[in-house]
C-alpha cells in the first residue's frame, strides 16, 4: 500500500512539475498561435492581387510607388532613390516618405529569397507578403509592452487585441497593401518599449547632474545607454516615415507631465531628464547625415527634425534647471508646472514674433494631426477624414475592447496620480495613447497606431484583475484551482475577443480589404500609354530618351526637362499609376504635388484658359502632351467628381457649382448625379463625355423635388417614378423656358447641357480603355446595365489643323466628322464657326481623317486608336450649302502647317445618291432632316451624347 502511495506522490510531483513548466512557458505557444492567425488572416486572398499576365494589382495607389522605390533599391542596392524626375512634372520631386527603410528591408528580403537575383515574380510576392509578415512581428514588442503593464497574461491580451482588430491596422497590412504603415507601427512599438525601459531604469538608478560634475560615470552608465538606445529607435522610426517626428512631441508632453509630478512629489527631475537629453541629442546626431532640405517640412528629412529633437532636449534641461531654481528660492513645488508653462509661453511668444512663418508651420502641423476636423482638401482623402461617428467607428474596430481599454487607462491614471512616485513608463504609454486618440479622431488613418493604445489599456486592466485571481496558487498545486478563477479568465477573453469572434468582423474586413484597387480599370489605358506614345525625350523627335527609369538624380527644387520630355495630366489619385504602369511622367500625384494646377485645368471652362494654365505651370520640355480622365471625374454623382473644387485656385467654385447630388428624401440615399451648365463647360466633362465636340442644348428638363443650389443637393420628386424625371419639350427654347420653374433644370443628364458647349480645338481622344459602365442615371432609367463609356479616356494635346473656307456671309457653318473610338463605338465631333461679311470662316480641328500611319511612336508621335470613319462634312443650314474635306495627321500634329481649303457649294439633288466615304448618303439641307442626322455630338442616333458612364465608388485614398 505504501509503495502505491509513493508512486502516486511521485506521479503527482511530476505532473505538478509539468504544470509549472506550462505556467512558465505558456505564453510562447500562445503568442506563436496568435501570430500565425494574424499571418493567415492577411495572406488568404493574396492571389487576387496577381493579374492573369503576372503583374501586380495592389490596393490603393501608394503601394505602386513603394514598388517603384523598392525596385530602385534592387537596381542600386542598398541605396534609396534620392530624387525622382518621373513624377511631379515639370519639377520632379524628392521621394520623402517613400524610398525608406521599408523599401530597403523588402529589397533585402527579395534578394535573399531570389538568391541574389530576384525575378519580377519574386519581387511581387515579397512585396505582397511583407505587410502580413511585418504585422505578425508587431505582436512581439506589443507583448512585451503589455507584459510590463499587466504581466504575461496582459501581454497575451494585448496581442489578442492586435490580432482581432478590424480597423486600420488590419486593412493596411493585408497582402496587396504594400506600404509603410505597418512598419510605422512596428518601429513605434519598439521605440515605446525601449522608452519604457529607459524611464524605468532612470527611476531605479536615479542619475543626477552632480554625477557628471564629479565624473561618477559608472552611476550614469545604464541610464545613458538606454537613453542612447531610445534615440536609435526614434531615428529608425523616422527613417521609415519622416512624419514620425510627431513622436518627439509625444515624448515632450510626457516629459512635462512626468517631470512636474516628480518634482511636486519630492524627486529630482534629473533622474529622467538626463537619459532623455541623451536620447534626443543622439537622435539629432544620427539624423544629421540624412537631412535633405533646410525647408520646414515633416515629409522630408529636414532641419525641422533636428531642431525639434534638440528643442525637446533643451526643454528637459530647462525643466531640470527651473526645478533647481525653485529649490534654491524655496518656492512652493506645486507652482512648478505653472513656472515651466510660463517659460514655455515666453519661448512660443518669441518664436511667434521673431519667426512667424515657423510659428504658423507649427500650428498647422498640430491642427493637421490633432485638430479634430479636416480642411476641404483633406476631406477628399479617405484616410485623412475624421470618423463620422467615433463611437460606432471604435466599436466596429475593437468591439467591447475599446471600453475595457478605457477602463484600464482610468485605473492606470489613478495609480499614476495617487502614488508617491508614479511609474514613469505607465505615464509614457498613457500620454502616447491620449495623443493617438486625438490623432484618430482627426484622421482615421491613425487608428493603426491607436491599436497599440487599446492593447495597452486592456493589458493593464487584465493585470489589475489578475492580482485578485491569484493563479500563483494553482501553479503550486493544480488542485487549488477554483471555479471563479476559470470564470474570470473566460470573462476577460469573452469581453475583449467576443464581439470580433462572434461577428466575424476580422475575417470580413480582411476579405473586403483584399481587393485590387482602381488599377484594374486603368491597366488597359496605362499599357497603351507605355506602348503607343513616345518615351519621354522622344516626343516630336523620335530621339533616344535621356531619362533612365531607375536612374540616380541629384535632388533639386526644379528639375530641368529637355526637348521631347513631357508630362501627363490626370487627377492626383492616379499619378503613381502613370509612373509605374504607364512609365510616363504625371503632373499630379498622391503626394498631392501639383494637385491645384491639375484641378485648375480640369475645371477650366475655356480652352484658351486651360492651355494658358498648362503653359504657365508646366512649360518645360514639351509641356503637358496627354490628359487622362476617368469616369469618376467625368460624371457628376461620383465622390471624385467634386474633389477638384476643393483644390482649385483659379475659378472660385464649389462642389455645388458643377454638379447636383440627387438623393431619396425618405432614405437619404444617393440616387444619381446631374450636371450644372458650369459642370458641362469644364474641360474634364467636355473631354470625357463629348471628346471635345460641341454639344447642342437639350430639349428636355429634369424634374427635382427640392434643390439647394449652394450645396448642390437635391431630392427626387415625392412619389416620382423614373419615367417622371424627364419632361420632353418641342425645342431647347421651350425647355429653357420651362426650366424657369422652381426645382426644374434644363438638361443636366444624358450628356445634354442647357446651353451649347463649344468644341475644343487642341485636344483629341487617342485611346479609350477599361470596363464599360453606364451612368447611375441611365441605370435608374433602364433598370439594367446597358452601353456606356470606357472607364479611362486618354487625350492628346495637338496643334490642330487649320481649315479656311468660304460660304454664305454672316452665317453659321457646322463641321462634323464621324470618329471610331477604337472600341467599335462611334461618336461625332462637331464644331461651329461664323462667316464674316465676305463669307470667310476659319476653324482649328483636332481630329485627322487620313495619314495616321505616317506618324507613329518611331517618329515621336502617337499611335492613336481613334480614327475617322468619314471626311469632314460642312453644312450651312440657311442657304443649303455643303462641302467636305480631308484633314491629314501631319496637319493636326503640326508637321504640315498648310491650311485645309473648303469652299461651300449649294446642295444638289444628285448629292443624295453620292455616297459618303463610309457609305452613308449626305444629309439634305432641309432643317428637320439636317437636325436629325447632324445633331452636334449625337452618336449613331442614340439618345445620349456618346454613351454615358458613371459610378459612385468612393476614392480609396
């Protein structure tokens, strides 16, 4: 019996030993499982981002530029790109927050995977998987931060929050989103962890200035080393993303609060001030070799970074000095913070008076990240908008975890302010979290930082609860476990992880975020651009290009573009697409360089004004030679349609001046968009919807319920059916008169303006590509998907061919030519001219009818897809005069400056049987017949001008 008892005791001891081992090491497998889950969630749909031809389809636009800068590192290893002339025409740009440590890390990984010579496929896969891998690595420093706040279980809970968040941290780290955001989080976590360790060591070792005077450096060694380490981590964070300089501000705020508490409670501020000064000075010294500009900017490595770091160091010195002054003069310690604030206000006042531009810059930066609002331009950028409903936003991202985090910080702050000597590391994480909350309430993008705060708050709460659970006794004897202990652990996990797990928000968000962006719609047009237009440097000459796509260029404020080098104008969202896939030089880009100039051109309502803007703003080299417009800019009702009005500087117009958002008054949902006359007159609509053709006024009116012209918001009429929205009239004049009634507008949809729009003379459609989609109004009217426009249309700026003709005196001449847009669809380009008293008239037309093959890419010109089906037909209605003529490609592009001569002749009956070049008979001069066949802008007898396209997708970035 005793032998069996001994065996049982031995087994129990072995079992308890195993329990002890599990207790000591359980966090390792749990952490590994959580990291594996994070990786799996993010890579499941990576295949969506690889096109059939093997090219990459990232989500958003920034990843494409990171792809470019990563390839630059591979071509010039290990150096980053210092300057890029392949964007921001005609200045070029420093790459700033691109071409950073991220690109070097990913390039290095690609070199390792590719055994020193990675293929394009290897580079693509490396960029796709970099986000998920780096996101999983974030779990490690966050665990240790959570452990410092709430023990090992607290660290695990912090990582659970990170793994299950459905917020910006998840959406910006899925496969397919290749950006610096996830490395921002990783390096910030490392900096916070080292900073927490630094201040903890400082409080333990208690260094003071006297140790320096007495050269007792051994007593300073550990705090100084940790201070230097903290400086290194800050430098790494900034080298990854220059705007991470905000961490200096966070640390400065922490120093003010912590040093004030230290002094008030009888401790020397020297303890934390000394390693902090070392950290900030080390940061400035290490950043010095990377400084690129003396301008005040946070997006490039600038002197501002140095000045800010040294300013924080100086602030710590001042606070320590003021404390000593307070002691010598025996001033009440409670007044110390007020004294420091007073000194600080004096410094701010000096800056405001002596350096007002610096003061304004500092204020603008604070408002930008913590102003709890958005400027008109920032409101057009998805990631820079404030959350509409903060409560719903945070609950969707964290579930009940947001409330437990707030409870955790409440307990943490109580401990900080109620103990005789608060732990500085607690206050550091609290100050950081407060800043991230303010940042996120100003710009939703900062939620990927805020996840650190939510994890930390929950970690502290768990640590606080843990002390009441007393699991240590279970470690000593497994039989000591109590039901309440199990229930508390389950309750903690359910409250923090329950909502994301039950709703499946994490997986659903990852799936939604793992979608290719607008590049899918742009691919066809960009491939055409790269193949069928001259390389920069060859335009008009056919010469070999000077610019190397991955060349190294010295930074400059204004790059000198030479003959043959040209720009491509589009909205700034698409600039990186044009650089990377089209391999051409965009004017505007997602850095928002030249966004104002782009908006001014797109909104110009006069072609001469638009041309002057191009020549004034982008006149180097060959200037701007191509304009690319997509349906989101070309049709009212999309969220990008109104975006240029927030950036323009020449026209003084708002969103409501160019378009009308028609909503359902019962549900508040958007129904369709309509155009104002000012909208139809704008270059972007004239190009996209009418291809530069003149457009006659509509013979219908659009019925609205209520319409606020100032805001551009209208409702559909109460109880109206789709057929009730348009009222047909006998003529444009009758429609114009009917539009005098309230809430009725003349035209506005189906490509039909209320007044004639004049033809463009110097821009021609050269390619239409991408999927076809009808406008929202067409969908509403037909309840089915019908014909529409290609997603992207590319236009070329040309000299235009001069037509000189004679006809009846003081009459109107209409010229029209049918054009095939390259997809099998046709449109009619129409232009009107007035004859003088002698019957002479002159036109400049942008479309040729012959000679296309004589001038292609080899000669330095465009291989246009868009070609005429007919000759130009000229009609004078009053006296029944007609003519026809061909226009050569050489005349359109300026290689042949001879005019096209046209002499109008009376219409003859025999003309009815003379076939036109495309087999159609020439239209008779009778007014009704002529109106039917030669309506300006009509296409194949369709009701719409040229087939509408539309969508209401929101811009992602």
